[in-house]
C-alpha cells in the first residue's frame, strides 16, 4: 500500500435549518486515497458526493468524524486561507463560473501565485503562468485572453492549471467533464491521465458519468443516500458488482454501442428517485428500490464489510451469497 | 419520403440583418414516419435545438426566424399556419418536451391545473381532463401521482418535474413527440425509466419520436435512425446500427472514438478531436469540419460537400470511408 494522501474516517455532515427537518447529507463515510492513485465516486444526485468533495478540501467542517491530509486533520480556514490549499485543490464542473470573467488568464494564475508567495516578481509570475499553461497544453498566446475568449475545454484546462499552480498532491475533481461538449471531453480526460503520470498526483474523481469514472479510477466508491454502499477496484465494482444498487446503476447507463442493446438492460431500479431530504427507511436504505430485498433488509441496516479481498459492500443478500459461494457473482447479471 | 408524418425541407434559421443574413441552421432536411424514432445528435451550437423548436414555430423570435424551408406535418404546411391553427397542432398532435422543466412550467400553478388546462384547451371536458391527468402522471412512473398533482413546481425534484413535463406532453396523445435533451439533467436510473416509458408508449400508440441529444449512448439505446448535426447542417444520416458499425462522416467516427467504450483499455488515450465546433454564422468556404478532420484534402477547403449517398447512409463528406486511410 502506498502513502495515504487523504483519509476520511466516519465522516458525517448534517445541515440544520430553522424550519424543516434535519438533513443528514453524509452518514459515516470512510475513504482513503493513496499517492498517485484515483478514487472515483459515483452516485445519483442527492447522494452526498458533492458535499463530500467540499469536506475533503476543507471548505466545510464535518459534523463528526475526521478528514486527514498527509496525516494532519483538515479544518475549514478561520478567516485566512486554508493551510491545506497547498496540498489539495478542487476543480469544479463549470469552468466559466469558477473563473473571474474580468481577469485574463495570466492574472488569474498570477493571483494564486501571489497569494501563496510562490513567485515574487511580475516577470516571474508571468513565466510561471506560461509554464503552467504549457502543462495543460495551452500555448503562451492564451496568457492574455479573458474567459469569454476561451472554449469550454480551454477554460477547464485553465482551471486545472490554476489548481496546479500551488503544486498540490491531490485534486478533487467534481464532474470536471460534465459541462463540456462531447468532442472535448476526451481532451480533458487525456490531460488528467497525463498530469497524473507526470506529476504523481492523486485524484478524487466525482462524476455521474460511469464510463468516465471507470476510465480514470483505480478504486471506485458508490454512494447512496449519504453512505458508501460499495467500494473496491474499478473492474470488480462495475463488472461484478456486489451491491444491487451498483448493478442497477451500471445497467442504467446507455452504452454507445447498438450491439449491446439487443435486450433491455438490467432490472428497473425502482419507481422512485431517492428522497433528497428526510430520513431513509429503516433497515437498508436501498430496500424500497431493491429487487432482491428480503425481510431482514427492512429492519437491519447492513454494514460496509469486506466481502471479497479489497471489495466492500453493505448488503445482506450479497454477504450471504458470497459466504455460500465465494466464486459466484453475487448479483445475478 | 412518401410516408413521412413530419418532414423538414431546406430549413434555414437565423437572423436577418440590414445587409446580410446570418444563418445558424443552414439547410436541414429531416423526416420522421409514423411509429419511427429519429435521433438528432450534435454538440452545443450545432443547431439541433433550433431545428426542433422551428417545427412548432417556437423559435426565439426576434431575433431568430425561419429564413427558408418547408415544415410539413400530415400534409399541412406548418410554417404557413397562423398562430391559432398552430396552437391547435401544438400539444394535441405534436408535443414538445424541453431540456429545462423549471422554465417551462408556471411556478404559480399546481401541476394539476397546468395539465388539465392544456387538455381543456384541446376540447376535453372537466371530468375527462381530471381523469386523464391522473392517468398520465401514473404512467410516467411517479410514485405518488395524487401528491404530485396537488404540488407546485418548486415542491418537486428535477427528475419529478421532467416526468411531469413528459406526462404533460403525452396527455394529449400526440402523434409526434419532440424531446430536446429531456434526460440530460437527470440521473441515469431516472433516464432509463423515461426511455422505457417513451418506448412503451411508442410501441402502444405508434407515436413518432424526435429525440434531440448529445448522448450517443441514449441514441444507441432508443432511436431507429440518427441525424448527426454539425455547424448548422446534417452531416450524416443513417440507421442507428449502421451509424455505430460504419460511420460515414469523419465527425461521427471521431465522436464515437472519443468515448471510453468497453473495449477501451483503462486509462488508454481517448481519441481527441482537436479544436472546437465552429460558429455557424462565421464559416469560411468549404467543409466546416475540415479544420478538425484528419482526412481533409484540397477539395474540402473549396467546396462544402452536400449529403451524398454512402451505402445505406448519407454523409456530407467528399471522401468515402474506404478512402479515409489518407
């Protein structure tokens, strides 16, 4: 096992409002990211994946549990800037809303360098900005452009360059390709792979696009209603899923290949979207949508256990099937 | 096509300025038959949404307008109907579902009111309208149709609203459903339910479907025939299976290559399409894809290719796929 860059242990996050119920966005999430590796996080909207992203970079405090970066606990900055900003950076979905429309590319990059005291003179900052652009395969001619003069793919590359300015160890990428045109997504994905190989970066890659998550991630954590329900290496998690929710999610992705749509894929994952707020039902939170649910699932909440080496799932049915026949795929395909 | 239910011929959409005309959709021919599902694929700015909006006279006008072309539905020329006649077609015969449900529902009215209003406008009596509203809300897989009926739009999630929009579109039992990225903002599980619902209805009622999307996965899953749009024109049209097996336009081939597929190795380099889609109002002469095309040659800079027959497909490319190997 390599060096652990980031570790979250039993993290919970609750939001209280004056009126209305307590919202429990995260219910005890534990994840770890090793140096140079990618953890993919998938799940439907409302599962808590973006809340987790904000906690991981210290933008918000956890209600309970700990987040540690390089062994030091992460806390949100009080007033000033976070001491963790040099270690972890967040890249958002929409590059245009994360770039100041009034700043040229060089000013946006220079601002970061200045704040962190990374380049003292104006010339040094410009030179460093040009070098950062080169890392994301943009030429020096982009230095003096404004965000509106950039395409979506170019703007996202500038946002990545800005995140790299502080030489972080970890990037938290929250849907980094979702706002981009199909033809430029590949370019950003290739860039992320190259940067990881060259700089030894670690990534937390959050997306609802399972094909992209599969492509980039070493490990995948599947979230449902604020909790991780399955976790493990990308291949086993997506291709021989232990949790019926993962299987349903993977089956629901339309594959761009007509030869694979001869039959209707998978089982319908249930008739209702997960509730965005309020309490999930007793027992397993997935049981109302689950085709395999048994009486025990309505009363006892399953724990996330290592059912196969390195492969965790929170499912009574999967746990029993693995115990009975360790070789057989637990969810009928 | 003789049996076309809805047909677009030479559709041009754009702005008329003092001296010149700026076109965003530059001559589109499309047709959909009874019971057929047509996909329109393209990236942002390709003109796919405007093409869809033009059918029911819903272009944001001014500044945009139908500059030329004929839109025929069941023998009637839609683009020459007056507002009243067009309103009778809308909803009852051709229904449209938009990408963003929040902007197409009235925030001040209960869901029930909005659906029954549409039905009443097309001649249903109060009891019929109420009955049909309950029925369609159940059909789109909403778990608690009675609650949804009484709700205001802000009380529902995005997925629920999109299903309400689809229910509303289906309430009038239209013969053509035009859907503009209706599932793009939704989770894949909800998307799957909606695709299944549309397929079911389509099989049961013979409704024709025009599905506008950028998602090739949805195309593979849902439609029979695909039109790929680029820079305001259809650059390839083919049966879905043919398009995926043998793309006839380099842009289609590049789009397919840029997606991680089951056969793509983990972290392998994906095929990039260099550059970005052009602005269709500022095109130079020649093929608008030639800047990004690995197979472009002299002719491509001189003359924009028309849609040419390529086996069972049509593609706007001077080179046959067999000649792509430079």
